[in-house]
C-alpha cells in the first residue's frame, strides 16, 4: 500500500454501512464535503448509527417520492435535511444505507 493513502473510517459492528447507490450521489457527496464538511460529518454519524429514526430533519419522503424501486424491490425513501437546503435521499436494505441522491441545495421535487 502506498504512503499517504487515505484511511477510511471503519464502522462498528452495530453501525450501518454507507454506500453510493448512484454516481450522482457520489458527486453530490463530494460537493457537499467541499462546502459543508462539519455538517456532512454529523450526517455520516447519524446515518451509520440510526438512519431509520424519525426527527425534525430526518424522515421518510411522502407521496410518490416516498418509494424507490431497485432491483425489482420497493424501498421506503428517506430524507436527511442539512443546513442551507441540502438534502440526502437514501433507502436502507438490511444494515446498508444506500445514498441515492445528494443535493447541495433544496431539490425542486420537494418544494
């Protein structure tokens, strides 16, 4: 392994794993990391520890946005609201949180 290779934060056995479900989510995450690193770190902690817990800023989306179908299976789509209108949309399968969309500002679909 090369020197100066970034160390990825390990998860505890009780935590959820985060994965990118789309390339767009990965790009959005990278953009948010560049502008809102501290808030995104808080989001990481929340999503790895209890992504299915309702709060004032974390909740399932409603209506047609509330369900996403992947691989022939339907999943409840959740939203994590960050400051400045940024949003993370995700779904959970077993102990894996799939980051489906990461918006750097409030998405038009939920305005």
